[in-house]
């Protein structure tokens, strides 16, 4: 069936380290977004990236739609980067504007 | 980016009572909004699609009589948890987009605790 899989499920980093989070999806997409869920539960929009590469400060993302994956890069990680990172996809075949979420990657950045 | 506001952020209610959660798009009109539920340490699960001026569309397994959705205007959708029970305790979050197939924005979420 239609799936969105994120890896790794958990990640522990030392402050200052770099990391890569991966999102695999099972079918062609209209939309792909990366979110950071903070400790209070709010979803912060990081990237709207159905294809290509974008950068915002220490974060960047790349989506290779033809190979059905997206990567989120965190460079020089800080303790404030801790939280859960979600990838969410709008599949071409999805009815309406429904996003399908991956399982998330829980990141802990230690000082 | 667009702003979606959700209220209340936290609510505690007694079993058997009903609770209403509001989701507003503050700077754009949204003909469609979405309601999600999130269990602790789990991902977001879509509950229903709220359609302005018509009935909501519920995902399989979601009780429409338990979770009443009203989308009375282009900027407001409400989710009412009726006759709440402790198992309804959860984090509920809404989203909206300016247009179809564009970036989705989420409200702050509502943490519901039923005692």
C-alpha cells in the first residue's frame, strides 16, 4: 500500500554534529513537506519540497522524486534542534489534499 | 507562511461531557481543513477532512458521531468530541492550505485529557 517511511527512528547527537534524516515514499507525489515538532507539540514547517534542493540556515533538504526519497540535513546541531522530525507526503493518487505522515525521527541533541 | 490558529491549547474535561476545539485560518480562506490525532510518541493520524458548507469526510475507523466536525465558514472548522471518555484523551491538531496541493500549515494543537 501507500507508505511513508522515515529513518532512523531515533537519533542521538552531540552538539555540533551533522546528521541526515531520510524519508522514503512508495509512489509519485504532488507535495512533500518536512516538519519539526517541538516539545509543546506544535508542528513547525521546515521545507515544502516536492523536488529539488532547498536550504534554510543550518538545515537543508533534497527530494529526488524519481527515486522516491527525500533527505533532511542538519548541520552543526544545537540542543534546540531536539524534537521529532516528520516527513509528510501528498501522493498523486490521494483523494483531496490529504497528507500521509511518516513515523518520524526522534532527535536528541546533547550539550 | 500562513497562520492557522487552534483553541484551546489544553483542556481537561469530565467523562460524559463534550468538548469543542476550534481551528481558524487567520490570513487566508480554506475550503478544506484537516483534523489529526496523535498518540504519545506516535505519528499523526488523519481523522477527517472538513469541507466548508458540506459534510466532513471521515477516515476509516473514525466514529463520526463521536467526533463532530462543522466547517461553517471559510476560516473556521470545529471539532466536537461528544460524550468524551478517557480513551479520547489525546493530542488533536488541525491543518489547512491556501490552495489544493500547496503547503499545509498546522495549528498549535489541543491536548485533551478526559478524567
